[in-house]
């Protein structure tokens, strides 16, 4: 049985509230789960301690038993210090495109021309 640690949505319309659950990967998102190990309330402020509540011991137990966390839960586990998340590296995505490079060159030329004009005056 493939286990996943994922978010199960609760709450009313436009007011999301998530449970962090261990469930069979084949079960529906909000369906049957094996164990609830925490909760996540995205409506609270980012610095609020109740925004993410996680039972680290149970998370470690399920990770040791082969449960795979989803991307969002992996971030939560990394913040809690339970499991380190591998840093993604996509250097091409961070590079500016051709048009952005052209605009940067034009700005540099204009700035250089403005400096020369002020130096001459």
C-alpha cells in the first residue's frame, strides 16, 4: 500500500482549513485517511504559531514506514525540522529573457549618456 502524507481540505466555501493526514495514495483527497498528524490554517498570519500544527514524532514514524510527503507537506516538514527538503536548482529559469536583457542594455546606455551629460555641464 502506497502511503502519502498530504493535505485534506476542510472548512467552508472560501475559508479553507486543511488537515495533514497519512492516507493511501489511491484514496480521494478528502476521503478516508489512516491518521491525522496535524493541521494547516492558511487564513492565519504567517508568523502565527497555530498556522501549522504538526506532530513531528508521528510524521517521523510514517516517513520511516515509507510514506511520501506531497510538495507542500514536505515544506512543512522542512520548517519543522523533521525532514530536509532538497533544494531545487533550475539555473535557466532564473536567467532573464532576451527582451529583459535588451531593456537592461538600453537602460545602461541611457544612464551612461546621462552621466556624460552631467559631467560635461
